[in-house]
C-alpha cells in the first residue's frame, strides 16, 4: 500500500437521530462549498443500505465502498484508495465521492475496521472528509464519531418525539465522550411548529451552533437537477447559510455559544423532566 503519508485531513461526520431531516443535502453541500473554497474534499456515503449521495448528484457509481473494501483485502500492497472514488464536477468545482454499496446484500458485508482503514487513507489524501451517516447508533457510526474532528448533529423541530430522540442522542454522545465534538445545526428553522426553539435549546443545554432556513423548493430543484444548491443557487438564503456554516468550520471558530440561563420551565420542558 503506497499511501503512507501522515493522516491530516479534517473529518466531519454529519449525523442525526431522525430520518428525512436534510442530512444528505447538507453533507453534499458542505463538501461542495469546501471544494469551492479550494480544499481537496471527499464525501463518503456511509448509509450503506440506502445511500443517496450519488442519487442526489445523478452519478451511477462504478466503484463503491464495498468494492474498495474487497480490493483492499486482496491487494494490500498495491491498493490505492483514489482508484475507488467517483468524481463530481460543476462549473470548475470538483470533489470526490466514496459511494455507498450498490447492492443491498453488499451492505451487510461492510466491516467497520475496513472503513476505518479506508478513512485513514482518505485523511492522507484530502484536506476535508465529510461522512454522511445513518440515523442510528451503529457500530460503524460510533467508530466514525470516535475518529471525527467535528460531529454536525442535524435536527429539526417538528414533533416532540423528534426532539426527544435528539436529546437522547446528545446525552448518549456526551456519556461516551463525544460531546465536545458536537455542533448542533437546526434545519428548516422557519417551518411552522408549535415548539419554541428556546425550549429546545434549554432542554439540550445550549444554543444551536448554526441555523438553516426552510427552502423546500430550492432543495427539490437541487436534487432534481443533480447540482448542489451551493453551486447552482448561491444567492438563496439556504445556500448562504450553508456557506456560513462551512466558514465557521474552515476558520476554526468552533467554540459553541454559552447556554442561556434557565428562565422557568415551560409546558415543553416539563414533558422531559
């Protein structure tokens, strides 16, 4: 294996405790913005059963996480991870993709140790690696969190069970030592809901690190066209807000804001006592 440089790439895991919160949309657009800023970037689709990164970008992958894993087993001395990446390019901006397995049965044979080794190799080749994960505390996800620089925890405030799961997930990550890596990102912030953001922040014990507005039409257009929102519609509020999030990461201004002092328990807070 001829890729022996020291691992230096920053690894950003995009995680949520709920499905359909815009996690893949955010991960792809973060990778796009990092690449647009001139960083060598790779996104890894770790939704090994139903990955959507290549679907979003209208790419039919020829090589995947599974084929890379199998080749690494057989060709340890000559294996090159770069040979197993897809490439996306639009208007001069390009980044790499390690695609999810194509066949469902392949997903059951993905080994955590192999993914960790592939990630280590990617860290030797790229400035930033963005990991798009599933909404589960699986062995694979926990291993990725363990080696990540930042965990972008994506949440939406729509229903009480969604917020409950976010709280449980946060407490779990705190208990196993990942709390300092978490950056809470609220998506669809201007969606209609009866739950107040201040109540959610009080429950979690801090303010959201970053807030993204709801732009269903823009997101849908982006997915249908196969072009990341950040590259195709830079002037929209959502695109600007995603660029601002990436700017926080690249500038290393990662200190979370202090939690606001409690101001009495509301009906929402009382539910989770």
